[in-house]
């Protein structure tokens, strides 16, 4: 397919060509891609891990007892135990949330949000990271 045009005034073709060159030389706005969100999520995970390593190294230097580490482990009973809900922290991975609370009774996904339901309690994840949660009623404190 050939493209041609005619110009009635001399110099108009040059001006048209010059304006096209100027137009294509300016960077166009970059479209956000799905990969960009994943890259940002990975960056956040790396930062979270760096903070965690720094905290753990500080605890080792201060001589924190290994028994403290055991207190940070979930107890049997999953989401029905108050202790396990206290272990939740913003930014946790879905894998860790399931380690602590167990499998949700039901799940709902809306775009980049996930909602997990445990009894009348709810866990909210955004971009596969724990964002917030509502405690269910009748938790067992034992």
C-alpha cells in the first residue's frame, strides 16, 4: 500500500514533515501494564523481607529468647483462636495468612481485592498482601 499526498504551496511539505518529526520525538505517556503491578508487588515484598531480617538480626544481637519466637507461632484451632488473629500483620502473604488462620470458609475476589471469610470475620487482601481484617465474634482465648 503506497501513501502519497500533494502539497499546493512550496514549503508546506517540509513544515508537515518537520511537525511529524517533532511529534514523534516527544515521549508518549507510558501505559501501566499488568507487569508493572507485579514488579511493584515484588519490590514491596523485598522491602518487607529486608525489614524482617533487620528486626530478627536486632533481636539476635539483643539476646532475645527463642521462646519469644514460639509465641509468634499459630496455635491449633486456626481462625477460632484469638492468639492466631493477634499474629496477623499488614503486608502478610496469603500463604502466611492461611498458615495462621487456616483455609477461609469462603472467598470473594473483586478486581485486585480478595475477601476471605472466617465465620463472621473478614480478611482483606490487596494485590496478594494482607491489608486489613475484622475479628469474628466468639473467639476462643485459650
